C-alpha cells in the first residue's frame, strides 16, 4: 500500500474516540502506534521517531495543547509535524494552536481523502525539511574555516577539508576512527568525565578548551562537540577543531560559533527575502490579526482580488491548505531558524 512506510503516532487517552480515525488510517495503509499516557507519548516520540503525530484535543486531565507543549522540544529537534484533532470546528482553538506552532487541525466530519491529503502533505514536508536541513548543514560546513567532523555512534564518518588540513589525515585514515582515539582526554580527569557524560547523552554539548592530539606533541586544540540528530539505533555528533595557535593569531575569527552565525545569518536573510514577498508578508501579518480580505484590501489600498491572489501564492509557497496553516508553518520555520 502507498502509505505502508509512513509511521504515525496517535495520542488519545480514553481510547473511545480514536476507533473510527484509527481504522481510517489503517485502511489507508499507515503504520499507526497508539499511546494512552503522557509517559508513553514522550517515550514513543523519542524512540519510535514518527513522521507525524495525531493528538486528540481532550485527553482527560490534559489537553492537546498541553501535550504539544510537553513534546515541543522533541518535535522541533526532529521536525515532526503535530496535528490536533478537535471535537468540532473552533476558530478560537485553531488560532490558539496556530500561535503555539501546531501544524494542522482535523475536525468532524472526517473525510478519508481529505485526511489522507493533509497527512501526506505534512509527511512530505517532514522528509523534505529533514533532507534540506542536513543538506544545508553539509554545504555550510565546507565553507566555515574551521575543522569540522561528523561522528556516528562515536566514530568519525566524514569531515570537511579544513579538518583534513589540520589533522593531516585523509579519508582512509580518519574514517571510523573513534573520537577518543584521535584526541587525548586522559591528561585531565574533568575532561574524561565531561566526555563520558556527553557520549551517554547526559549533556547535549561540551567544550574542551585545551586538548592534545593522541599522536602529536606540543600541539593543542580547542574541541567543541554537539549532538546533531538522534535515530532509533544511531546518533550523530558534530565536532569543531581549532588549533589554538591559529586561533590566537586570528583573534578568534575562526571560532565556529562566529562563523556559523555569519553564514546562517546570510542564509536567513536569503530565505526571508525569497520565501515571501514584502506584500505577501504584509498580507500574512494582517491575516494573523483575523482581518477579513475586504479590510486587508482597504488598509493596503489594493483590490480584494489582489489580496486573494497574494494569499493563494502564500498557500502555494508554504504547501498549506489555508491561511491558518500557512501562519503555523511560517512561525514554526522562524522558530527553527532562530
């Protein structure tokens, strides 16, 4: 079936209302995992790594909005779309959810084709966003004048040209080399503890201000490690290496934080300029205030037909079905870029 590889997490605590929707999803061929507690929802979001989460609004003592807030760090980190299932259409609930950053909303009557189209569009954007975000990173790290490597399960799998220049290692020599076999963490007890805590996921990033190479004397570096992404069986780490002598000579101009900020600032400006036009952004902002097309046209001094055309362009660019979903999509992208 066409949706057999798409994994959906369905959250509903009572179990009574999900039967019809669950059967509809199964008939469409989705792989569905149902959860009925907050603890299980958190656990399965992290381990099951769904491509989309469907959550009912009424969860007994909790609401779907509260569930979104609980899961939000994991959702943003993995880019997982979150769709809220309402008992009925509610403009107030939709605007509140859109303000939070919820991706889309479902409410009765449930139509199989419409639901499938909504789910497919969100899952498609999830995969595109995931591939593009890592693709952007790989393009950026080749431009940053700092040695950068990516490790998977503690072993280096790739690095940029500056890393190869600093280490003098080519692909065959650094690939699959464990981090602790390249850098010497044994000289300082606190460094060993810091590395152990990081590799076990207790801390998500760490900085070693002065380390030696395992096989080089009188050569010290600054090492920074961050988690890049998690999977079910793997995790990726990004590391930056700065030779301290070079770092001092350039007064810190090669610091990875500074370089990344400069590059991502340029990327953000490019996306803001090219994603929506100035007029489209104006119309989106006015729409966010709940103003109807007629009032927007009057305030901007343009025709209602022109407003409708701009709104249509916004929906096309964001691949959304209505202006509320477009607002949610844009705001979520802004959060991710920030």
